[in-house]
C-alpha cells in the first residue's frame, strides 16, 4: 500500500510542479526581473542540500539577501543581509517558486520534510536521521505548524511524524493548509531572527521554555519583531554538542489535535 501511495505521490508531484511552472510563469518571470533590478545578479540562490537518504542535490530559490561582508571579508549575519524585497518574497513564499523545478527533476516533492543544511547531518540522532526516508518537500507539517519560528527539535519531530504517518490524504491536507496560510499571510517565516534561538540541537532543555513562548505566538500568525529574537538569542544557553533531543519532541497526539483545530 505504501509503495502505491508513493507512486501516486510522485505522479501528483510531476503534474503539480509542471502545472505550477506553467501557470505561475508570469509571476516567476516578474519576480526574477524585480530581483535583477533591485539586487542585481545572480537572480537565483543555489545551495547543496541533503535529499532522499541523504543524497545531495542543488536547491534552487530566488535570491533574497545581499552579499554584504564585514571588514575581514566574512558574510554578515542573515538578518543584516536580508533586503526589504527579500523579506516580502519570504513572507509570501515567492522565493520558493523555483523549487518546483527541483520537484520536477525528482530531487524534491511538493510535500515532505524541508531540506536543511548539510552541516546538520552529523548532528542528527539515528531517529532524527529518518527524516531523510522521504524526499524533501517545498512544504510540510513543520512549515504549517510554525515554519522557521519553531525549534529544530520540534521541527524534526513533525518531520518524523510525517514520515511515519505518510498518506496521500495527509499530503492533500498539508497542501490545503499551506495555500490557506500563504494566502492569508499567516505562514510565518521568522525572517530576521537569530538562528541560535531555534537551533536547540544539543542545547540545554531549559531553553525550550523561551523558544516555546515565541514559537506559539508565531504559529498563531503573530509578528515577532527581530529585537525579540535577538534578546532571546542573547540568553545564556548550554551547548554540549549533539544531545538526543528526543525528549524535546512534542506529544504527537496533543500537537495533532492542535493542528486539526487550527485547520
């Protein structure tokens, strides 16, 4: 049954990505022209990410940041390089449109765990690494439940729930919720936050209390100001390498009820 569902999922991916590229071609061309005018070249941002079973592929997105560097030639933090145009594109998820090409190529799926950075691979526990048992997606459970605003451990817990409970029906529900949240402007991106706030892989569990407060607000669609993330990031935390963050995973039952209620 699972193999049949995966075959149907791939057919939906091909049809959806192909139709999306055709129907959204005017939008894609317009965004590309706007980036070329405001930011210059390159228009696209390409980065190697881990995909199915950890195989590497080149992710394609619209560029949203400037190549700003300090006096020593090091890139400035993301929140200092993100442009107003980039913030707008991220808010409405327009920067993700080129990923439809990744879906058509078979690197990604419309729905699945988001492909995180390669540098995180050695930090996963064996259980967390199972998030790569499915093709990475443009959207997923973690995205509609808080996107970049929720801690990594909670994001990965949602990815694992998706991998273990995958079905075509679940994919359709996630797609519907994504369209609803993008169109209503409630799919919070977390642009401007300090990544240390949500990177809790190996952090002291007590830090979860503070991340939970802002994450719940973000899930409700509330705007979190960059200064709030900055103040949280400056709180002292204990980094002890890669701990098993399984203890930080949400109760699937209670989180699912919350998700269904929000849907």
